[in-house]
C-alpha cells in the first residue's frame, strides 16, 4: 500500500510539473505573438498564436489575438471566424465582441453588428466602452 501511495504522489508531482511547463510554454508563445503584433510583424505573430492553438485548442485569447492580427492584415472575414471561436470558448470575452461588432459594421452586416453590440453591452464593460457601443448602435438603428 505504501509503495502505491508513493507512486501515486510521485505521479501527481510529475503531472503538476508537466502542466506548469505546458502553461509556461503557452504563455511564451502567446506573449511573443502579442509582441510581434504590436510591432506590426503580423506573420510572425500568426506563427506564435498558431503555436498556442497547436498546444491548446481551447486557448480563447490565442483566437482573439489571431483575429486582431487578421484585422490588421485586412482579412476581415477570416477575423470574424476567429473572433467567433474566441467567443465560443469564452462567452464573456468583451474585447472579442467589441472587435467583431466593428468588423460587422465595416462589412455592412448591420443585423449582426447590432446583435453583437447589444451582447457586448450586456456584459457590462467599462462605461467608456458602453458609450462607444451605444453610439454605434444608435447609428446602426437609424440605417434600418
């Protein structure tokens, strides 16, 4: 019994170390993706965010980061899919809704823009962002 307990504890310690290393690796790729994106090195940023997704397909911030990079590259339709994935993984991801609503407006998809702005507001973001969203909503509703 003692040997089984020691083996189990050893296994828990080793698995905990693996999770820590795995998380550290994710953070490294993710942070580099942000750095590259901030410097305008979008192709390198894409590579880093894709590394995160290769390790953890449920890392919502990696999809958000990719979506932002794709917006900068003028690839709005691709960005929409990535932002929707980020929201699917984390339905409270305010920034994803904000960016997605702006893209829908740019694509003149007013129905989805309105729905997305309304969902964004329902998440109770900071007041300054609520005011921005309300201005966009007002403008969109006048177009109806």
